[in-house]
C-alpha cells in the first residue's frame, strides 16, 4: 500500500510531491521511502506558506 497516512494523501498525490521536489525521499533497492524528518519539513513548509 503506497500512501502517506500522516498526510492522508493517495499514491498519485505523493508521487506528484516527490516528482516536484516538495517532498524528499530515499530509494532502498526498488522501494522508495520517505523519512520522518522529510514529512515534518514538508508540513512546516506548507504551514509557513499558508501563514504568509
């Protein structure tokens, strides 16, 4: 199951964020993983954008 339960986003939305560089990830073998700190950074960035 490929989704970000913390963000409540589906697979396509997550891959769009990865492709655009808004969300960082690492590749381990054939699997792509999103580190916890990358989610935290993404959320903080979005909150700052919305506050501006």
